[in-house]
């Protein structure tokens, strides 16, 4: 069952924009929260360092978001308030925040690491800030429970962790836990969020494991942590499928959804002409769920390469514009 957020109980008002800090964020262990903040700090640092190389990705992302937002505005009933919801807003570097606040009556930004989003919102004009609310929450509703569950096992010697954690992960249900951050939005954006919501809890576990035992968890099956890797895989997929269903629950029947994510990572090396291709998402499990929930005026979507680390790595990004199925 999804839980409701009551903004009246949480809103702190002494600022131009609204800020709702949900209990789900306070329940997340500090080390896990720090991991999200560190990821966003690193995005800011790379965007500054690789400025020109990132321009195309940022421009294409912003354009794709605005195209789908404009489609929503042209379809929305005239008398209805026009609302936009941006999931995983982070630093808003690839989100055209000023343009969205100009176009919509209300813009809601959802992010665990709300300080990074606040920094972006503070750059808006007072009128634009008035229309903006940040909801600090965990979109999945599972981050705190997962971290606490793993922390219990991390108190044991490594062999005991590797023996007990896989069973505990297997029993952990990731479905139906997402927090409700409203509904009936004219426009919903999920920009490079799906793979992150499913991978950050695991990245955080990796970091804690290394700090505790001084060795890295492997990323591939076949090692000493094989059972754990096998138990984590279906949870990653389950979280991604939940994310798609959540988008369908949030959008109005006449609304639209912008959905973009990284699909493939290309890694370049001086020792090989061809880059290594590493899959990032799981299309075989995601595409059927998208088909259950949405149609699209352009089913192929748009694709571009993001020079993530120029000369070393590139992501293939795919962006889609969805309409909810009646
Ligand atoms: C790839 S980033 C988006 C980048 C962002 N647009 C920017 O310019 O920095 C994905 C965002 O989703 C947030 N996120 C990941 N998992 C989340 C969760 N479970 N709940 C809420 N936000 C989450 C991350 O903190 C991050 O800010």
C-alpha cells in the first residue's frame, strides 16, 4: 500500500518556495543519505569540469522535457490547474526549471537529497519560486528499510554477512511501497531516475561493505558473494518496474510523461579499438510494463550519446514521451 504525505504537517514556510520533508528521509541512515548527496556533488563537479562535452546532453534533455510538457499543456482541460511533477530533480542541471515554472501553475520537485534541489530553486525569480514545492522523500519507500536491514547483518563478521544477507534480501518486498506524492499531474518527468532509484541503495551497501570488511563486493555472479548478487538482481528489476507503474499512478488521464534513462554504457580503452558495451537497464523487463501502462506518439523515442567522461565513457540515453492508457 502506498502511504500519503500530509504537506500541512511538514511544510516549513519561511522561504519563497514550499519544502516538505517527509519522515521517510529522516529514517534513512546518515551514511546512505550521504551517498545520494555525494552522487549529486559528483554530477555538479563533472558538469562544471566537462562543460562543453555535457552541453549536448543537457540541451537535448531539456528540449525533450519541454516538448512533452508542451504536449501536456495542449491536451489539458482549459479550466484545470496545470501541475508539473519532477521526480529525482537533484541539481536540476538537465531540467529546464525556469521554463517549467513559467509554463505551469505549480511545479513539484521530489528528491531525497533536497539540499541540491533547494540550491537550484533559490536561483529562480521570486515569482517562479512561489509556484515551486520541494518534497524531500524517498520515491521508492524502501531505502530506509533496506539500509537498516543490511546494517543489522553488517554488524556480523563477513562470512556471517554473506551467509545471512542473501536470504534477507530475497524476503524483502519492493512492491507497492512507493510514497504517494499526489496524483492527477498534468505533466510528470522522470529524467535519468529509474536506474538510479534501483541502484543507489545497492551502491550504498557496497560502500558500507568495503568500509566494514576492506574488500569490494563483486558486480558479477560467480564470486564469494554470488548468492547476494543473485538475490539483489530481481530487486533492482522490481524497483524499476515499480517506478514505471508509479509514473502511471501520478499522471492525469489527459497528462503526459517524459521518461528518459541511460540504456548502455560504452567504455573506451587505449588497448582496444572497440568500446566495451555494458547494459545499464533491463529493457526485457521494463518494456512490457511500459506497454501495459502507456502509449506513445513516437514509440522509437529520441536517442543521444552523453559524453559522461570524455575519451573514457559515454552513455546512450533514450528519451520517450508517454500518454497514459485509458
Ligand atoms: C541522475 S540524477 C538526476 C540528475 C539531476 N537532474 C541533476 O541535474 O543533478 C537522479 C536523482 O534521483 C535522486 N534519487 C535517486 N533515488 C531516489 C529515491 N529513491 N527517492 C528520491 N530521489 C532519488 C538522486 O538523488 C538524484 O538526484
